[in-house]
């Protein structure tokens, strides 16, 4: 009959006709006059008084069956289609319901049964995109300046060609690239609502997670002089600190010196390296303090104690520390060894500089003090040894040596002599061990 849709009952959780549902006009086939099937049984709220008027539903639910339930279910899907697209007429609504219906599968024998989701989606004009943030996970804390990976799973049943993906922060606005996978390296300190938004021109969906970005305190470690050092009065004292900041916002390093009563001596300095002038300190016990500040006001502090002792008439120079620094960085360097590179000198002594020449160019810096001579009047004798004996000897007028170390284990010793010919005590002079290895 034109304009009439015949609805049959679909068995529970199956794709076949319910046993009590009609066959249609072409028994026993289900491909006859039954246009579409809908659930034959469903749960409904019970009404305690049957036939005595309408009472509010109770909390009890009953399982009911019949095509009297299948038909209004199908009508409800039709109403859903109309609500999704009010411009559709009667025939168009049926076309949407018919064309999106589930069809015969491995577990069913009926011709078609309702697909409410597919019908509503078709009526809306296409699929709604899907967006789900995979990274960062909600609740995570990141350091200020840290690179934060942004990953969002995005899908659209109509294809991804017309889908645009954007990222935003409620604090910093638009962030990252227009991509499902990107990163942001600079978020302001605080709590951020990170949102991934996907739009296909018709529909827009989004997902949001909350993260926090915090500022970490810098790090500082005094490397010279060493804690507990005993230094002669009248000597220039070199001080050095190793500083760092995970956020990259280190501001300055501030030095102070306190006497045994914890009172400031009046000496201060800034920067990772400084000197305490000769004759500034009398004999006694002192505390050296280095404080590192970042631009956000966070700070870290390290301190060492040192003793200034009365100096003899000429105690000779003192080597307080030696620092080894490769002139080029290498990803595989470690505290146990430096890796070779192509060397700019003829290490193999074959008369040419080529790929056979492997070494590591290293700068060694000594921190030296003397009780009456400035550093510029001292002389420096460097001796480099390996297991077989002396490799090289150098005399310099500055406390720095650059040397190309070939493969092997080496020991570097330094003797410093002042203008009066008094040399540093070798028993109290630090040595440096340098291990050069090949990567392959």
C-alpha cells in the first residue's frame, strides 16, 4: 500500500525474525511485504494500575514483546530523522531509513532492520568528526620551557580531506601546528586547559585535558675550591660553580663569603667564575656561598667551607683544580671516556692528514693561586703520560693547554713555578685522567 511501511519484529540480539512476528505476504520468506524490522521485545517502565488510568511510572521495569512495540520503535527512528533534518518529506524519511538499515549478515535472515544511528547521521548530512586527546594526559605537570607533545586521535567517516585540526590553551590561545601530532615548547606558568578541535565544515567537536606548567629551581654546585680546602693567606682564590636550569631561564649566580661568626666579609661577585683578591682574607675559617637565581625568582644554593692559614714567606703556587673540556661535543661522551673524531693533525704519522687520523682535541684549564705573584707571572709545565711513559711536555705562560689526545688512557700533571723559582707541591697538586676511546 503506497505511503504505508510494514514493520516486523526482530528477535532479541539477533538478525532474524521474532517467532511471534508476522511473515508478510510471502511466507516463509522474510523478503516479502515486511519493509523493515525493529526490536520485537524491550524493557519498559511498569504502571501498577492497568486499565484504571495513567499513573506515574514506578521503578519496576517489565520485558514486553510484540509488533505493537516494533512499530512505534520504527516510528521513533523516523521522528529522529525528521528532527535531524526538518526539510525531509515523508518519502525522503523512508529513503533514509531504508538505505541506512542493517541488511542480511551471517547471523540474520531478515531483509533489513532499523539503524537509528546511521539514519540520524545520514539525515544530518554526513558523519560527525571524532576527537580524543592522547597526549598529554590529563593531570600531568611539565617544566616551564619544556617541549610538550600534543597528540589527538581524529577520525571522520566522511574522510579526513576536509577536516581541520587546531590546538589551543585557555591561557596562551592558539598553540602548536594545525596537525593531529605536534608540540608546543613555550607555555606560560600555570594551569592550562589544552583543547584539540576538529571541524569538517559542518560539525565541530573537541576534547580537553588539564595540565600544569611549573618553573623549576636552577641547580648550582661549587667546583672550586673544594670543600675543606686549606689555602694560604695572601693568595688569590679562584672560585667556580657549575650551574644549570632545566627551564632555560637562569638569571645570575651570586657569590658571598662569611666568616666563622656567619658575618659577611664584604666580598661579593656575580657569574659562574670569580676571584677573591689576594690579601682580602686573614687567617681563619670561612664559608663560601653560591646562589643561582632564575628569572622567575626561584633559587638554589651551594656552600663549602675553607680555611685560610698563615702563609710562609713564600709558600709557592697552589693548583686548586683542573678542568677538562672537549672543544667539540659528542653525544656519546661520558664520564668514563671521550670518543674520537677525525683529527686535524697527523696522529698516525703517515705524512698526511686523513680519515686514519683519530683523536680528541681537549682544553685543560688550571685554577691556580699564589701568595705573592699574580697568575700572569707564573709559569706552567704540563706533563702528559700514558702507560708507556711520557707522551709530551709543554711549558706555557697561561694556565691553559690544548692537546690532541689519541686513543688511550692518559694522565696530566701540572707544576706551577712563581717568579722566585718556587714550584707547587706535587703531592698536593691534582692530576687529571683522560680516557679516549673509539666509538666503533
